[in-house]
C-alpha cells in the first residue's frame, strides 16, 4: 500500500518503484483540494454575498450637501479645472468685446487662435462649450468598473492589487488610470455600510459540518444559498463529498463527478478533472482505511520546531531537538 499526495510525480514514482502496490490518495489532501476549489468558487460569485448586508435606513439622515450647481444648469461643478478655465476665458473675451475691441484685437491680446475666439464669442454662456470630448468619453476601464466597485465595497482599496486582478480579465489600460478612478472613490464621501463576509469566511461555513455551525452562520449561509443558485449547488456537492470522505463511500465517486459537471462551477470542474485522472487512487482513499495523516502530523511538528529557530540553526541541531522531543 502506498499512501500519497495527488501530485503527478508522486503517482509516477510509485508506479515505477512499486508497480504491484495499491496507491491510496491521502484523505487530508483530498479535502484540502476540495477546500481550495470551494473558496475559488465562492470568490467567483462574490456579488451574491451582498445579500448578507442589510443596510438599515438612518431615521435621521444627514446627507452630505450636494455640490452647488450653477443657475445655468452647468453639468460641471465649480472646481473642475477645464470648466473653470473655460468660464474664465469666456468672461475675458466677452469683457473685451463689450469694451469695443474687435475679435482680431481680442485674439492678439489674449494670445488665442481665431477659431477659439470665435467659439467663445458666439457662446452666450460658457456651458454651451461643455460638450464633445469633455463629456461621456469612453474609457478602456468602463467594462471593469463594476468589478472594481465590487472589490472596493469588499474592502480592497489597493490600486496596484486591483490593477493586477483586472489585467488577467482583459484590461489593456495603464495602472495610472485605475489609480485615478480609485482616487475619486477614496476622496468622495461614502456612506458607512457593513461589509459582506469574505469568500474564505463563506467557504468555511460550507466546509464545516452543518451540525456544528452556530445558528447565526446557518442563517447567513441559507440566505446566500437562496440568492445564488451556484453557491447552493456548490454547498450540496461539497457536503456530498464530505459524506463520501467520512463514511468511506468511494463507490459513489463516479456519480458525484457526473453531478458536479452538470452545474456551472468551473472550479469544481477543474477539481473533477484532476480526480478523474487519478480516479483509482482517489476511490481507494475514499474506501480503504489507510491514510498518511500521522505522517503529515509529524511533518508539521518538524516544521514548527524549525521555525522556532528562525533559520539560524543547521540540520544537526534540528535533528537533536526532534529526537529529544520524542
């Protein structure tokens, strides 16, 4: 019997070194693989976690004062540098024209082109010039703003990290554009709202035994499952695998793999494909009593002793400490 991790080189080494042996996939590593896939699947549906945030209305709201708008209905607030510059230039041009200067004279005095003077002179109000390239300009970031908003609401405010997250999603723009977008969010007043739980927290609810979950967490998980069919299916599959693992029902694995592939859960599909390539060893791990749990415990204990020495001691001291501790 060879109890091993599910890494391909372990399987190849066991096959070459002991072809007559029965290979058993270690149950701890199987559950660890399921745990990682579960967290990835929940992260892919993090929007569903907003259902857990119940924003109670403020009985006496004191909203931030809205920026004052010009009586002319200007779409640009005071303080916008392009708008302020246009208003100032418009005022200068019209002041000179009202003083009796010609447009050519205004052009020379203000150092403007004839076309600019003509546009400013013909505009009765500067707001008439607030069109075109200044408004509603498409940006390469537009398609990724919902994702950035979601991550921002989850508490991730690091511009560099968010830029690294959207690049694999297809974003071709610069980091500076992401930083500028988040700077506006950072400097604008935001209402204080509760944060939804992290994907790791929700994955922990799914992975734990249902009977050991406190009642508040059971209700929260039920709410998420109600609002997200994918997380509901994920919970059912994970708990079915847990039953196979704890009750040694390896014969149910083919049916479990078939059920997983019928739902839109890419992370579990990847896990299922890996299990399928190592099906015999996984079925043996879910059926036979053999496990390398004791060995994993000793490995963790040795790692703990090694960390206590902060990398400053050699193998001889580590060996002596392990033997003396035993």
